[in-house]
C-alpha cells in the first residue's frame, strides 16, 4: 500500500509529490478527504491563542522589553 498526499481544488485531486509508479499501470485507490485547508490553517494558528497571560498593560510590557534589550 502506498499513501500519497494531495490537494483537492474543487475539480481534481492534485498530488503534492511525484507518484512513484510506472506510467500506464493501474491500481485501485481509496480517496479520503481530511479537513479543509482553511480549517487546518485556523487550527494551526489557534495553538498560539491564549498562550501569553499577563496582567500588565501593554505600555508596561513594552517598557520591560525595551529595558531588557538594552542590557
């Protein structure tokens, strides 16, 4: 069994890498649709949300960053 990643553009499935099979060969395939690309990108960015918790206001944080970079 061989797995190939690809993207469905709404009309056709486009492999993201060359398919290492002989031209003209015939195989049965199973096509499985995973998450939409938009959903995957949103999920990827959401891991950054809520990481930083700080009770200081933005001005105090910037002052701390500036003073630390001057050391």
